[in-house]
């Protein structure tokens, strides 16, 4: 009696061994490291040798420089201090076109790495870093699309010489006013043919004939979806340009984007770059009219009033020569003559043609560069959050056109080389398809992350020790069995977390601690049942059998209900709470396995298949 | 040989005291409800929105100096306090009309303070939650508790019987109300992790309840004699040592977590400690008493259903 068949013992053993192997990578320490990647191509062995030489010259001790997947290189350091000095050295010496980022990397032996095993994925609260949640203003994307359509319709009517009174958009629909209905009907036919996406309706009001165009819901959804995807791409470009190891950029729900940068430490710079929609516009200066007139409120037709950085007002022509959309590449640098920071810009074909035509016609006249920045902020107005777009337009440079130019040229007038860098980065990464706003930020410094790990580990170990001690004293041999399976349970939780690469957060550690407390419950139920059976006069073997048997359905019921709570937590929770739900969920499953099957197997090995007079319980 | 035992075959008349328990619980519930309605919660940043900045100075600093520096920059609604030592500073900025509702306020604070500092200044932690996110999290939190309760109600009703399900859910609501009531009464900060703990309390308390219900069902089938009260009492007594031991081990680790786990999860551990204590009590006095009061009877649980989706291997 009370013997498991061999296959069952082997199966349990196999699961435990498998768990041990999966949990193994967590035993190796994390090296402070720097990841180096090239904007184009890879970091070759020559560059790696160069880095090694530079580090040696600077007196920074390096543990190893390794080749990594995706043409990256990883520099390992002995200490965080060396890592920071290494970063400073790279800042000074690394050429343009390479990015480097602080990271941590486990120092795994070759064979562990060859198996593709990885340690648990630590959340930002444990490793430090920046987390931001971004809200995408989808309605603005639709409005922008409508604005574009309005412009296109106006151009179409003008080109086809159809006489209209006004073209505009209001309340989410396009509105064109005509003097009479026959012209409107002609226009309607034309617009229907040219813009298949628009639902066209007609009407009349106050003697005028109207044409309305609206975007069907399906089309609006498509625009929104596209805006979100486009924004994710743009944000990814921007983040990649920052040079952070293992960034996470993913969609959350209908209109949110999560950006997580492990190890990053400058939230101000990140937020500036993510939220900004900086771009440039090139316009001619209006020299025919007086600035004073515009200041007095009489802005001349075809011109607009701008201000330079020093507050000086200036009149610019309304027509834009080239916008930021037409910029294909941009790089920051210094002007060779003046030494001031600049951005060198390349235009696409159309932009280059326009630029060449305008500059050819206007040699000797001044041209202005407008720096446009906009961001969305939510303000509380009477307690209610209200979204507002803040747009700033500044003229950063005015210069006479010395000779015609086209595809490539420089723009100066930037405040600092950092501003030049940021602008170049934003121009390269592309524009956002819809305005965004940062609605949540959580930044954890690296030292706090380490503190959290230490505190978490300590409470797990001490809590575990207390429970182990109690069980051993109270249930003796059976208690030791429960202790052993409890430890196996911890190993299995770590193994499953490593396998799934689920994020371990501080509340996640709390979940593990809680599981430790609750995991013994199954064994307590069984052992109390066995004691009861013994009291009722059953033989030891029969008591063991009945104890496990009768406790089973209770254990399952009790655990399923906790599973329900964990699932609800997972589906409603965000970030840290999700981490708790995940470990709780995994912990319940593994504890059921270890506490029921694992402990039974051990008890069977100890007592099974022989005459037992008394149980040490 | 005698083994270590907390209780020797107890015969406590738990259900005989169910009226006293009902009065005590009722009074507690009224106090908790009143506190929640009148006093409300000390909602943390997660639910109210706003900004928290934790800074580490190399040299000891004065709170008043920091307040003054911030005030010069027009940041007047910041609460500055020590956090552990006189070199660790915590700054809270409530959401308000104007710029403080945006994510950039923390950057301004850090810039202003680092310009002013002698020695180093480390940015340890920034948490910013926008007003709309805070509102969403509050809503989602309420929904989560609701869905967890419904899910459990359905499961218990399917596995047992509706009277048990109602008893279990009554006990759960009692526990949830008591736990959050304590957070309201003592004005302990209530953040997302506390909400997670409340949901874990639901799971835990139910665990306890199920164990006793299971035993009541078993005893109804096994014991031919005895009133409902007698059988219920017997069941509670039979499972009592298990109840105490499991609550005890869970409390042990929770205490370790509360003492050693650090500020970040102190609220979480506290909520669970309260929850485990009240959960143990409610299992006996609320869940079982409610099921008895609703009139569970032997007939409801017979004939025995087919048991065991998990089949133990019998050699």
C-alpha cells in the first residue's frame, strides 16, 4: 500500500529536474555592462579591439567584450563604478554612428547560454528605469485627416474650375457652400469619384446649396488604427536613437502606448523626446510690408507674424517652402565657420525641387527657419481634466540666400548642441501621426531598484525560514517533507517565471511570499486529516491513504477560488499589480503539484510498502 | 507518543455564539461603512493622480529650505517631508489646476533642486499619474472586486449549493469591508498594491470558508444523527487546528514582509494581515452562520454527487 508506480515517481523527478535547470541561470550574478550598437551595420571585431584599447588607456578595468546578436557588442565590467567610468570614456571617444547604453547582463557559463536559458525578467521597480504610459489623441488624428481632405477638395474644385463660396469643416464633417444647386451637384459627382472614402450628402440652407462629406465609421477606425501604429513606429525610432538596451514599446488597450526603458536615468530628456513634435518649416521673409502694421493688428494678406528667439517680431510669407515631412535625414554638428551648433538636413525629391526653385528666384533675399514644437497637456479646469494643445513657433534663424541650393543644406540658430541633437533625432524619427500625452510616469533609480531586490529577497528567505521551522517542529517527518516540497515549489515558481520571461516586480515578490505561506496549507490539510484518521483508529498506512484522498477535493476547491481572484487581478491590474497576479497564479499551480503529488511521492518512499507501527506526524 | 498539537479534539460551541458575533460584526460593519462614507480614503497617488518625487541628498538638508526653493520657482503646493533619514526627501504634488497636472513638473522640481544643492543629489523615484488615469484606476479597482466576487459566487454555487455561495460571499464582503474600513478609519494610504491585497484577501478568506463547507457537506453525508447546528459546530471544530495553523504560517510570512519588505509594500502586507485575521473569524461566524441561517439541510446535499475530477492513483 501507498506506493507510486515507477513512472509517476520518474515523472515527478523529471519535473523537478527540469525546474532546477530552468531556475539555474538565476544563480549567476548580473554584471554591470554597456551595450554598443552601430546605427548602420555592426560593431565589428576591429571596433571591439578599439574599444578595448580605449578602455585600457583610460584605466577602466574591463571584464570582457563580447559579440552579441544583431551586430551589437557587450562590454562587461567588474563593478558599477567601472561601468560608469566606462560610459564616460565611451561618451568622449566613440565616433558618430555608434550608440551605447547601460545594461546588466548575467554572466552565464557557455553551456547554459547554449541551452537558451535566461534568468527571470526583472521589472523596472527592481532593476531601475523609466516607465511612461502615453495616451494617443485619436480624435485629433481623425480631425487632421479631415483637414487634409478639406484642402484636397479645395484644390480639386479650383483645378476643375468649379465655383464655390466656401470650403471648410465643422463638427467632424466637410462642408462646401455653393451659389446654386446645379454647380453643387456637378461638384458632388466629381468629389464622389475622386474621394471614395467620403460619404457625400447634400442640402440647402438660406438660399445657398450645401455639400457635406463625412468619414464613415469604418474609415475613422482605420485612421485611428493607423495613427496608433504610426505613433508606435515613430516612438520606437526615437527611443532607439536614445540608445537604451532592451527598450519595450508596446500598445496597451485602444489608445495607449507603454514605453519602458530599463536602466535609463534621465526622465526629463526622454519625456521631451517622446512628447515633442518638433519640426522645421522654411519660409521667405516678407520684406514688402512693415512689421509695425502687423503688430498693430493689420497683418498683410499672405503674411504672418512670428517672433524670433530674442523676442524680435518678424513678418514671414504664409507659403511654406519646405516642411519637416520632406526632410529625409538630419544630423547634428557644428558650423565650420562660426562653430555654433547646427543641423544638416537632406530633403526628398519634391522638397529639393521646391527649395531649388524658390532659392533660385529669391537670391539675395532673406529666408527664415521656423522651429515648431507642440505638446498636449491636460489641465484641470474646475476639477475636470481638459486636454489642451500648446504649440510654439519660433524663428530660429534668418539668413540671406547667397546662392540657390537644393537637396542638402545646414540650419543654424540653435541654442545648444543638445538642442541640435534632439532636433536632428526628431527629424530623423519622423513625425507623430496624432498628438500624444504622457499620462503616467514611474521612474526608479538604480539604487532603489537594488534596495527593493535586497528587501524582497530578505523577506522571502526569513518568511520561508520561519515556516520551515514551524512545520518541522509541528509535524516532524511529515513536516520535513512539507518543507522540502515547499522549497521545490519556490524553485518551480522561479523556473516557470524564467521560462515564460514574465516580469517579476516587487508586488510579484510579495506574491511569492504569500504563496509560501499558503502553499503549506495543502499539506496542513492533508496532515491534519491523517492525524484525524489515526485518532479514529485507522492503521498508519490506511490513514496516509485516506488523508490524501479526503483532503484532495478540499484542496482543489480552495485553490480554484484563489485562482479566480488571481485571474481577475491579472485582467484588471496594470503594471505592478499584474506582477502580483502572475506570481500568485503560478504559485498556486506549482504548489498544488508539489504539495499533493510531490509530498505524496516522498511520504510513499519513506513509509510506503512496508509495515509501519507509528507515523512521525 | 503524543505529537505536538495546538488543540486537542476541541468541542467549542461556535455557532451558539452566532448572535453575539452577528451583533459585533454588524456594529463593526456600521463603523466601517460610516468611516468610508464620511471620512473616505487616504487615496494614494495611483487613484488621485499627482506626482511623487523621492530624492537622495549626499548632505543632510532642511525641509524648509527645499520648500523655500520650490516656492521661489512658483511651485507652492508641494508637500516636502523626510523619508527615512534627513538626507532622504519625499515631495508630493497634488494634481491641481494648471501645469502640475502634466508630466513635466517633476523635471522642473529636479532641475531647480539640483541647481541649488551642494554635494550630490540622486533622483531615486518619480511617480506621476495623470488625472484621467487615476480615475480609470479607481473605476477598474471597483470593477475588479465586483467581478472577483461574482466569479466566486458562481463557482461556489456550482460546487456546493446557493446557500453556501451566499454565506461565502457574505463573509467575503464582510472581510473586504472590514479591511478597507480599517484603512479608512486609520487613514492609512490606499494605493494599487493595497487593492491587490484586498483581492488576495478575497481569495484567502474563501480558501478558509471552502475548507469548512467541504467538511460540513461531508459530515451531512456521513453523520446520520445531529442537528444542522451540531454538525456545523462539529465541522468547524474538526478543521479548527488547520484553520489556526494555516492562518499562523501565512501571518508569519506576512509579518516578515511587513517588517522587512520596505515602504513600497508595507500597505500591501498590512492589508493582508488585517484580511487574514478577519477572514479567519468571518469563516466561522459569518459564512457558516449565514449558511445555517439560510437553512442548509441534509436533504440539500444528498444524494452525493460524483466527486473527484482529480483521481488519485490507487495501487
